[in-house]
C-alpha cells in the first residue's frame, strides 16, 4: 500500500482542512484524511485544532478569513457551530448537529455524515440492506439521532428506539416519524422487543466503552442466529455486547466502519472525489 502514496509537498497552493474540538488530541481524523489526500494525490493537509467554546466564533470566522476548504467539528461544538453557518442540509435539520462544514463560494454549509457513514458501513462492510427490516436502536442521544435519521431513509419496516430515559426515545421517534414507521420505548420495553421479528440491533450509547468495557446497554439473552448486532463503540474493537452476540450466533458489526465512512463522506463533500476507504481504514486500524 505504501507505494501507492503520492509524494505531496506542502506549498503555497496547499488547501487546508481540519477538525475543531475540545479536547482534540485523541482525534484520529487527521490520520485518515491526510492518508486520503496522499493516496488521491490531492494537494491538501488536515490539522487538529484545539478550539475552546469561547473561541468557536473566531475559529469559524477564521475558515472564511484564511480560506480553509472545510472542517470537521467534534464535541462540544456540534450543535453551537450552526450559529456560524450559511446553510445546513436535510440531515442536519433532522439531527440538529453538524460534523462536517464545506466552505464553497464564500458559503459555509453544514452537513452531518455520522449517520449516513454508519449506514454505508453496514451496506459496504456487511453487504446488508435495511429495506423492509425491523431495527432496534439503543440510545436516544446525538449519535442515535444521526443513525436513526440515516436508517429511516433506507425504507425499513419499523424502527424501535429504546432508551434509559423513555421521553427522549419518544421525542426522537416523534421527530423522525415523517420518514418511516418508528416508536420510542424505555428499557422496560424489552419484552415488546422480544415479540417483534427484529433483524438488527444497534447500540449507540457509551455503555461498554473502555474502561467500563464489561457493561452492556441491552439484555442480550434473546439474541439469536441471523440477527445483526452492531455497536458504534470502537474502543474496545470487540465490545462485551458484540462478544455475547457472536457467541449466540448473531452477525456482528463494530464501530470503526462508522468512523471511517463518516470521514469518507466528508472527504467526498470537500473534494468531489470518491474516498479511498480501504486506505483510510487500514491507516486507522494500524494506530488503534
Ligand atoms: P452521544 O452524542 O454520544 O449519543 P449523548 O447525547 O450524551 O451522547 O447520549 C448518550 C446516550 O447514552 C443516551 O441515550 C443515554 O441515555 P439517557 O438519555 O437516559 O441519558 C445513554 N446512556 C449513557 N449512559 C447510560 C447508561 N449507563 N445506561 C443506559 N444508557 C446510557
């Protein structure tokens, strides 16, 4: 793979991209995006910028003033960044959060590639189609909103959002009900879930993330062969939920694909070129 890399020199034509967040040093986005630019021979570079909440406005003005090509936005700026944009896409209107900004013709346009990145990972990595499927999404926070939005666009049969705080599950279901058949329930609704013909379960909560990696967000005792169990967590790569699911014969899908494809979509929005997804994945796998 190394010999596919083009030798790009940073010079006075280099287009600048980056990610704004607080904290930011843990971000793996520079690794995947710089590899993508290199593999594609694009004269661009991607940096990690530690932008604190009080600096967000100046940083966003900086995109215009300095002529950056675009940015990714991560916590805690995904919602507030909208104040500084000229327009947002449909995904952002449903999700209420932005992770990618494109700077084009003097305009800053907000997108959200997390959910669509997740669905593309299911489609391309697992060769799985959500049309006509019954889906359980565990969690109703920011990550869940992106995933549920993108899944709702795939013509599923039904989506059940299950969350510790039931009202949040119901509110999310309400908001996305124009797109597909969807309901919100609390954790006690597990009996209701067992009676459905569920095809896919996805955990969008932080339950099971290192260092508390022996926890699970949903009772897995009903998982069965043929079920798809997916976890957005990628640290650890093999969560307890996935481990149990695999033992019970389910097909498992980890969270790294979502990270890679959210970055792939961002790259494609910025450059108009297909992202070198396999290179992006292998470079991040090497550092995890
Ligand atoms: P993110 O943007 O990563 O989704 P978030 O918006 O804070 O983060 O949402 C976290 C989600 O994980 C929520 O659905 C939360 O449930 P509540 O709405 O009840 O808070 C869920 N979550 C976090 N810790 C949890 C726990 N220990 N048990 C069950 N659910 C948990």
